[in-house]
C-alpha cells in the first residue's frame, strides 16, 4: 500500500513545494508515496469562510476555531490509524526515531496552523501529536510539514540510492556525520586527509568514526552525552 500524506492547510498551493523536486518528486511521480491536501477554508463559516476568531482573555492575533477544525477533521481524517500531527513550535521536538516510526507506518495526516494557534479543546476530542521541527518560530506549519514529509519520504523503500543507509546509520547511532572529500586530491593548496587515499578500508572506517565523535563532542554535547550513555561511558 502507498505511503500516504494528507495535509490540512489554509494554503494547499504550498504543496508539494520543494518536495516536487529531486528524489522525493520522482518518488511521488512513481507513486511510492501520495499526497492529498485539504483546504481548511472550505470548512470556514459565513460569507467570508472565516476559520479563526479573537482569543478569549484578549491579546494579539487570531486563533483557529475548534468547531471549524473539527468539521474539517471529521470530513477528511484518515480511516486507518495513521497519526494525526499538528505542527507547532510548542510540540515535542522531532527526532529521527519519530521519523522512522512515521515512515514505517501507513503515512501521516498533518495539520498546519497559522495565526497564534488553534483552540486547545481540539486536543481533547482528537488524538493529535504536537510536533516541532526546531527551536525557532516559523510563520506557519506548512514549511514544518514539508520538512517532516521530506525526512519520512527519504526513508521509504526505493526512494533513495543505496548510499542513504550509511548517512542514516551514523545519525541513528547518535553521531554527526564525518567530513567528506572528492577530487581533485589537491585544490587551492589544500590536501585531502592522507588516510582517505590509502586504500585501507579498516583505517578509513576508524578515521571516520573518530572524526564523527570529535565533531559531535564539539558541536553537540547533548548528542555526545546520549551516545556515551548508550554505548557506555568508556567511549571517548
Ligand atoms: N510552526 C511554527 N513554527 C514551527 C516549528 N518550529 N515547528 C513546527 N511547526 C511550527
């Protein structure tokens, strides 16, 4: 069965966006995954199809109404048990483990918000996972949904070449990637690390592992602490 993404949004024209290009785009054409957008506006109320209103208690911005969102969800939500995901900066931070879980299921249903957010009561009626793609605030959930979709689609069978697995492995293991080099071997007076030209696969593998550890230690002490915890504090 095809891995399916549904997106509920005020801006259906933002999809598939950059996912129409490159490997994900080709995979979409090849029907390795499918994408369906649902326009939240169609469920709006009155002549202007309003979807939002001012917040109770006052304050800036507008809030998407629970009744409107509910009507849209009831009409379009998945009949299988695909997760319903609301993209939001106050969601749980997306991890590669979540991406793997989503990619190995039947697909995902994404809700994209705008304005200040959505009426909180929606979470009491529907089982919705609130997910953030990073500790920064975007102007809406759409770019976040595209990021989430990209991370999932590249893991689907047949989407990436065989070289995907290596990058995947190092990250899943909890380390950042080692540095890469290609021809020419000398450029602007700069040399490629000698071990990479040595032909010794074992030496190359251990050099790469050391580099990955060093970079992780320097740039992401949080990941490094988790790695040490996972593989024993003896690793350095
Ligand atoms: N919407 C706005 N900012 C977001 C973020 N960082 N992650 C997910 N959805 C968002």
